[in-house]
C-alpha cells in the first residue's frame, strides 16, 4: 500500500500522516502540501492540488494506491475569497477523483463537514439524509464534493469514502481558518494567560470531536470492507456537542481562575447556521463507529498535555 496525502501539513493532515506512517510504514506515506517544507519527518513533496500534472506525476513516481485528500480552504477564511476557495476546493477534488479513476487507485478519502448543512436543515440530531443548503462557499464546495464522490463511485467504481467531520479539536496542531477554531484556541489561552475572548456566543452549541477520535473514525472507515460502506456521499459522525460556556465550565474544573468573555464576530452567523447535534446512526451501524472521548475526558487530556 502506498498512500499520498494532500494538505498533509494541516491540523488533521499532520496527525493523520503520522498515524498512517505508524500503520503502513514511513516510506509508504507520501505527504504533500502547498508549503515548501514539512514541519515533521516525512517523505515530502510540495503540491498545489489544482496542478493536475504534478499530482499525476507524483502518483506514478511513487506507485500510489490510496489518496487522502485533505487540502481545502475552510469556512471562515473561505468567505474572504469565494471564487478562489471554490477553485481550490472543487478543482482539487476533481483532480483527485480523475486520478483515482485513471490510475485505478484502491481507495480515496475525502473529508466533508457539518458546514454542508444550513438554515433549512433540522438543527438537532441532524439526519444523514437531509436538506443541504449551506451558507458558506466552503459548505457549498463540500456539499458538491460529496455528490461528486457519489458520482465517481456509481459511474466509475472509484472507492471513495467520506466523513462529515464536526469541529476537530487538537492540542498539538493548529487549525487554520475555520469557524470552530475557537475550541482549540481557548485551551492555549486558558493555559498561557488564564482568559479567552470568544468570537462565538456563549450559548451557540456545535458538534465537536477530539482529534484521536477523528483519526480513529478516518482509519476505521478506510479499513471497512467495501460492501459495508452504504453511504457514498459522506457519513455523519458525532462525538460530543457543547457551547462556549459549557467548554469554559469544563476548563474551569482544571483551571478555576479561567475567565471567558464574548465578542461575537462574522463567524457567529456561520456557527448559527450549523447543527447543534448530529444523528450518526448509519456510521454506527455500517462500520461500528464509536467515539472514545466526551467533553470531560477531552478537556482533561488536553490540559494535561498542554501544561506538561
Ligand atoms: N472546522 C470546520 C470549520 O470551522 C468545519 O468543518 O470550518
């Protein structure tokens, strides 16, 4: 097995690349990203995902059999330049799907997101199959992307699998340009300066997941037998949901002097268009999804690691 990962130096890509190296061998994981050099030890190639020639070249050079396509521009940053965001997110995916088809690759992973949902979607226990009218360019591109994955599976037999990640929380890698980034930043500020000003309002509940669970979900989905993957757009997956106020209260259990204030900005409207909680029973049924971390377990693990 030879894996190529795009966006491999991002928040999820960094952790996923290392997990794939551990599982499949250092030399079997080709990490790519837009930056010129990687922040960790890996087999590295610089790649702009809109450059299909370079992508095709790397696939043949390394005899790649699987792709993990993590490169994308996220919800908050994407709003600053909608057409640029659409170009990266959409043409990047189409290059990946075309290469999977042309080189007959075994498997492709494509991350989708809770940002595919919008104001017309039921906000509590959001169903797997529901209205997708997203409010952001990022959400529009991921909703379209899910449908392209389904299309390539049905039309060309490309075994592409996808998860609708909730907000992903990590302590050792930084998110870039998302709406849920507050839930990462708050931990660093809590440990470093004891206070945090949240750009999301105190009562806005969002679905979230701790990084080890996100990696586990990704690897389990990719290892599941082909017949058990029934959803070929993208699976709902959930672990926990909380508001900034609830997250602050969980942090206070460990750092009693921690103070939070609220100064909502444009990201509040994005957050308010997303679900509060997700119904992920299809993932639980089809490939036995089960999270390991709730809010309390995640909070104590992050604070232990950051204070160490
Ligand atoms: N974490 C992402 C964002 O906030 C959601 O997929 O944009």
